[in-house]
């Protein structure tokens, strides 16, 4: 093992959306420097505005109510944690 940097990423997706949305969207990320064998905890805030999408019928950005999945990992193909999230209203 060697010292180096790691990027922690938070992705999200709406489980059942009435509108076409990306499979995964990046909600935020942070880079941390680690020594060999070291681990670290990081905290990332994902503002609710990141969950929004363009509603072409209403011609505005909205956050759709419903079930979301928050995915945390080093990359989109390296997800290490999945968390449920339910949005009721904003």
C-alpha cells in the first residue's frame, strides 16, 4: 500500500420516476489524502436542489416526491453503500 488520494462520491437516482432521468446523477464529491493503510470518515452535504430535474410540462425545475436511492462509492461502478431516501414534499 502507498499513500495517495481517494475521491468519495455520492450519487442518487429516483427509483420510480414519471419522467425520464439519468440512471445515476452525481450529488457531490470530496477528495481526501490518505497515508498507507489509513482510513478516514468524510461528510458530504447534498442540497435538495441536486435532486431536481426539468419538468417540461410545468416548464420549471422540480424535485419529484417518491423513493430515491443514495449511492456512495469511489466511482459509479464502485458503489460501496446504498441508502434509501423518501422525499414527501419540498
